[in-house]
């Protein structure tokens, strides 16, 4: 699978996932699924940003781990449920 990932992503100017990777992830290939998760990792992180509070009550921006995990799980479910 590694060769396919390298060959299909080097010249991808649009930032879109190549169809063979989506197909492999849909069929349960763990390496392809990991590649899809890594591809959307920064987007999931940006959607998971929340105003959080530390033990002293100070506010800061950080990733809400529960939201991050739920979005990652939904992405995986969506890939596996994708009808080809």
C-alpha cells in the first residue's frame, strides 16, 4: 500500500484524497484508514478547538479531546459506510 500512497499523493495539487486510498480504506485496509485520518487531522483539530479552563480558572484555547475523538470516529464510520 505504501507505494500506492506515495505514487498517488506526490502531485496532488488540490489536496484531495486519491480514489484508490478511499477504496482501500473502505475495504478495511488499516494503513489506508490511517492515511485518511492523518489527511483530515488538522481539520478535525480545528473543529475541536474550544475555550478551556485550567485548575486556577484561567481560560485558554485547546483541543476538546471528546469532540476530537467523536469526529475521528465519525470519519472512520463514514469511510466504512461509503457506497462504491
